[in-house]
C-alpha cells in the first residue's frame, strides 16, 4: 500500500508544479517517505509487537496522505478501521500468544525470497495500475472537496453498488465461516464452554 | 407478578441518590473532637502512690511492654523493741505503647488500683522510642482519667460496699442481741433509746 | 497573520478546556461519590471544601520518581501515556459547543468519523502500556482492554450511524443544525447504546474489568508511577468529558434548549455535559463491576441488536417523513 502511495506522490509531483512544488506537495512527499520507511521497518523488525506498532505508523501515514489528497472520508475510515480495529485485533492476538519483549528470532520463516518476490510483484502491479489510471490527473485544491463524504457516497452507491454489495457478501461469508470454525472446535472439545471470549480467541 | 425489567437498576440509582441528599456522617476529627464512649481505651495511666511493685501487671502483660525497676528499703521499727520492716520502692515504671496491644489485662490484674484507662489517644510520635512512656508521663495521664461511670440499674452491688454493708449488719445484729440481753436484766428504757433511727448498717447499704 | 492568530486562539481555548474540564469532573467525582456514600470527601486542600485536591494530587504526582521496570520495553512504555491522551485532545477540537463558526475548534466535514476514529486510537495507548510493562497483570489488563474495545466499538458506531442517517450528514454541526426536539424520543435507544458503549470504552465502572483493582491491581497501568500515571488518569477524565460532549451534541441537541437560544447555546451544551458527567459518576457509585463474560454478552446480545433496531426505526421514520 505504501509503495502505491509513494508512487502516487510521484505522479502527483509530475504535474504542473513539478519544478516549483507547493507546500501540500512537499508535505505529501515527506509523509510518503515516512510511511514508506515505517512500512519497511514493519516487515524487517524482529520484534513482533514493534512490527504491529510500526504498522500503526504506516497506516496513519496513509491516512494523512488521503487527507492531503482531500479524501477526508476515506482517511477517517482508514484510521477507524485499520488503526482502531485491525491493529487492536492484531495486538490482541499477539498478546494471547505471549509475544516476548525483545527479539523473537524463531518468528522468521525460510520463505523470505518468495515473500519478497510476491511483494515486489504486487507493488509493481499496483504502481502500474495507479500510474496508468491517473497519469496526469490533477486535484484542484481550491474548489469543493472531491473526496468529501457526500461525493464518496454518491460514487459508491451510484456507480459501484455491485462491487460494494459483493464485498459485503464476501465479508458475511467470512463471518459465517469464522462462526462455523469456532463452533466445530468447541464441539470437538466436548464441553459447552464455547461462550463469549473463548469463541473469539479461536477465530 | 414478575418485576419490571430494570427496576433493580433503578432501585440502585435511587439508593445512592437518596444517600447523597442526606447529611453525611463523617466526623471531621481534627476540627471536631470525637465523642468517645465511656470506658474508651486510649492510654494507660499510673497512680504510682498505689503501686506496691507486686509485678503482677508486668508478668501478665501478653507482649511484655511494662518495665518495672524497684529496690527494697528498710523501715525502722514502729514501736520500740519491734522488728524492722522492709518495703518495696518503685524506681521506674514504663509502658512501651509501641508494643502495647491495649488488652487491659494489667489494669484488670492490678490488686491495688494503680492502673487506669484514660480516653486520651492523641499521643502519636514521630520517633518510636518516644512511645515508651515513663513514670512521670504515666502519672500525668491520671489527670485525664474520668470518674467511673455509674452502674447500670439493677447491677450487682460493688464488692467493697457489699462487704462493708455485711460487716455493718453483723455489728448491728450483735448490738441488738446485746441490747436484748441487757433489757432482760435492766428496765426497758434503754432499749427504747436504740430502737428509733436507722441502724448504721442500713445507711451504708444505701 | 490574522489567520494564524485565530488558529492559535482556538487551539489555546481547546487546550484550556482540555485542562480544566477534566479536573472539574474529577473534583465533582470526589465530592459526589463521597456524598453518595455518606462521606464528605476531600475537605482540606485549598481551604474551601477541598477544591484544590486535584491540584495537590498533580503536585504529588510530579514529585514522584518516574520508574520504568527493568524488563520493560522502555520506549513503548514511555510513549504509551501520550498515545492514550493525545487523541482526546484532538477530538475536543471537533466538538462544537454553540452555533456559529466561533464555537468550534475546527469544523471537520466527516466529523463523526473523525471523532470515532481518533477515539479508537486512544485505546492503543492502553494496549502498548499493557504489553510493554512486562507484567502479567498489565498483560491481562491489556487483553481485557482489547476484548472490550472490539466488543463495544461496533454498537457505538451503529448508534452514531443511526443519528447520522436521521440528520443526513456526518458533520457534527450539520447534525446539530438538523436537530429537532422530537429526535430525543426517536433516538433515545441509540443514545443509550452510545452512552453505555462509550462508558465501556472508557473502562469506567461498571465496565472497569480491564483495570479491576481487586483482581489485576490496575490493569495496564500497574507499573506506572508519577506523571505518566497521572497522564493515564487525565486521559480517563478527558474521556468522560469527550463522551458526555459527544452524547450531548449527537443525541441531546447540543446548544438547542427550551429557551435562551441566542447567545446562550454554549450554556445549554455545558449544562447537558455536566448532567451526563454526573450520571457517569452516579453509575460508578451505584453498580458493581460486570464480569468479563457478562461484558461480552451485554455488548453482543443486547447493545448490537438494540443499535440495529434503532437503525431500522430511523430508516422507517426517515422514509415516512419524506
């Protein structure tokens, strides 16, 4: 994601203000660099919880980038869902596994080359798609916000209703799957203690 | 009838709200002195004139916080040709209130009424050694010992008064007997003199 | 230059509110709780009914040694109080206390989302503290915090979604401008769900399982001393102010009041916030702590269905009006 953001920043800077960038553009580039750095640290640090916390910085940086692109609604949803919930869930899981303070060398699997190959391929695909889609599109900061809640809502529910609903069905399927998995485990253990917290831990 | 759902929650809120509108019961101690009940156990006072250095208190004390030093003195014979008597003289009497657990056993066992409870309690110190009260300080507490509270109505008579009354009654009875014997011998005028007026034993009993 | 001055003044005003209101709430808690328990509470600090008790507490905290446990993850341990406290400061910026542009720190277009998003970040502070302390009680506290947040974030969001639907906007001043008095009975279920879920997210009694002092000492904050501990406490009280202010502006009509609408709107807002803060304290005094399974059951089987029902009701009424 962060790679895509920096790529987007590069395309943005290639517009009319390429030689005399405005303050917003400079800020965009700087935040992009910070986000990129945080993302790198996230995948390279050997401390599990630190990785999760660097992920917070990365996602927060992305939210700031959205804000600078005037996509206010997306920015806050990013913070709300990713920083506020996903990372909390992640930390919750890490705490359940008793993540140690300090390095955990056994957390490294031997799949590093494969993983980096997949990451590079994904990044390349994203960068290519984004660059190809927007090329020289220029956001007019002076006019009405183009990423406001109203605009986003209109787009989402007029032009993109079908993908949106398909996504919700996907999420619903995931939810049902989680419930089925946790219930099955509970029955196999043959005690009716699958209430509340224990059910969630197994998810 | 099943209770309305949430009525328990409402009741809980009502209790706290009602308590808030009432006057609080906090006693603001340093500004307002507490009203202590009679027989409060604040500090132990020593009436050293009564102490005979019998050591009962020190021996009964569960945590050994009473220190007594004494020496013997000989008293010259009271009558010419009599024997010299020896007598215990108190040199030191101290109670370590850092150890004392305020059980009151020393006061119970003292046969000569030399130890008393005083309701004073404000003798905290910044140095624990200061909590060992020596003889003069224990004597000073005597001034704060209150008069013993009155007996409950219908309570048993105090032992010493009961004893005094019994002896007085015995005396009176003996005198009356003697009078009757004399009356048989002499005329009846003398017995009429003793008849009216309360007997001394009855007076003591009241 | 004038713009800079304007921004600076607004920020100073928000900062003053941030520093003063939590102390007022804290002092009120001292006194109200004491009287509800038949006590007097602090009476000496400051002379008159102990009004300066919290100032004295602050001085005491500042004097204490700042201890970091030997096995702790130092940087995260030290960073956690700031992460817990700063989001509340940010949220205060977006809450309007009166009509007009002068009565809000900064108008945010997606204000409701901004507020909820940033509030969720504050919990990260507790999690960081719980993990970095290298203490099993802290870790348990952190776990419970996370579980509670996951359970109660959803009903809170759904309740807010209901009111946003009713107003047709996600901007907080927009919601307030659209407010009518009959929204009160209409959105009452949503308001209750929001308030209860907010209490749970603040870990206020009766939802104080994550800091239950009788079983896990002080949860994630066990190892903290001095100013850092004070910052966590301050975060809790700013949280009360923020929750009450949010409930006020989203559900109780903020500056709208039966009379005195012009110029006195901020009085109504503050009054409603004060009443809600009193209720927060009142609940703390009245109810025992909920057990962990009761907490989860309340969230998933009571609050979420209620919030969904509220959304359905809002939708029906909205369509009927149009």
